[in-house]
C-alpha cells in the first residue's frame, strides 16, 4: 500500500508506518504543498495523511484513483470534500476528543492574556518601560463574576465552560441544539444567539467552520456586544469578519480580541489586526501540546492502517 503524508510526521511514527506500508511524506516543514504538487504526490496513493491547509476538493480527489482513505490529522475537516470522497468510496477519518483539553487550555490562555494585557505587559518589562508602580498600570479585566458566552457547545466548548467555572465565571452558551445534560453537569445556561452576544463579557467562538457560518460574527453582531467585551477565537478564522473586527477594536466598540486562527493562514504580517495593541495572537496552536500532537499523530496512523486493513477506523467521519 502506498501512503503519502502532506507534513513530516515524528520519526517514531513514520518508522512504524514504514514497517507496514510504502510511505513517503512532503519534505518541507517551512513550505506547504501547492495544489499541483499535492495532485502529483498522491497519484499512486492508497492513503493520505492530511492537515487543514490541504484542499482535498473534487479535482484533487480525482487525481488519486487508488485512494481508499484520507486520514486527517485534525478534528476539523472543512478542507475535505467529504461528499465527493464518499461518492468515490474513500473513507475519511479525523482526530476528535484527543485534542479537546489542549485546545480548551489554549483558549483560556489567550482569554487570560487578553484580559490581563499580557503581550503589552511583557513588552513593558522587556523594553525598559517599567518605570514605577501606578494604581491603574495595565489594569485588566476581572474574570470572577464575569459572563463568558460560548458559541458552540460541543466537546471543546464544554471543556472551555468547565474551565470557566473554575474561574467563578457565569457561563452562557448558544448551540444549534440545546445540551440539557451538559447544562446541568457544568452549570451553564442556554441563551439565544443574540442574547449571548449582548450579555457576554468574554465571547468565545467554539464552532466548526461551514460555508453558511462564514462571517457569523460581523459588523452587526459586533455592534450588539458590550464595548468592554473581549472576543476569543480559537475555532476558525472564517467565522469572523476580520475587517469588521478591526474596525470595532480600533474604534473602542470592543475592548480586545485573542485570536489563534485567521481567515488566511499563516496570517500575513501586514494584516491590520496585527497593528493593534489590544489583540493577542497565536499561530493556530490550539492542539499543540507534545502529548496531544503525538496522540493525534498516532490516532491518525491507527485510523489509516485500519481502513487499509479492511477494518473499521476508531474515529470515522463518513
Ligand atoms: C490542527 C485544528 O492542529 O484539529 C483541528 O481542527 O484546527 C488543529 O488542531 C491543525 O489545524 C492541523 O490540521
């Protein structure tokens, strides 16, 4: 069996794969593959290990006539035309659950960084601008007693809610379907979408991307929010209209934002949002703890080998 990975896998994982399949991987960690390079690389592939930045659309799938499995190294699958894969008899798998805690942790790290102005605080120390003590020096936003509004109450949204409870926050959420059991277990309350926007002191986006959710948070939605609220997005860049977010942050209609995800990734360094002092940023590292990334890699390989072996994968998508 021929298997191609679009990213380098850890040596111990690729060594394991090499014992069982004819394995190759994209050589560069600096440069993602172009569509042409991807189509060329998977011509003979029975299996692909893919990540979010690989566009596996109908055209690309057509270039891999032997393909049996796409094993995605992510929980998100918005880069894959799953319908087309299913039509072609290609199994798709992903990595849910194993990254829930790591992603919820990073969400909280960013939320706290924005609430307590950590980038500015760090710069003040490093750049020699820490002159003396003053009463309101870098005065931040209190978490205790504040309302956190979570849009999307799946696994990661609920893990964020649990952490928020530990910080004595009032937790409200919106989700397409209500989650009564989780509400009771965690102590969260369902609210209508607009009410979450209006009430949240911290708005956390925890939804998967779908075309109909593009710019879910735009000018109108931002206008409903409190002007001293903080927006946190560790889900998908396309869910937020970045131009509208920039205007709101620049014009004092929103206090701050913390972003791990962007509409275009890697985000261009001349992006207007990066010029604002009230924006905390990270390079899409929600799931990136050593333990979680290794578990994601191992699950991806187990799923791939299961399908190639004619067995049911642990975490199938189709
Ligand atoms: C991935 C993610 O690490 O799993 C997801 O959906 O967004 C991240 O955990 C990354 O996008 C690689 O595919």
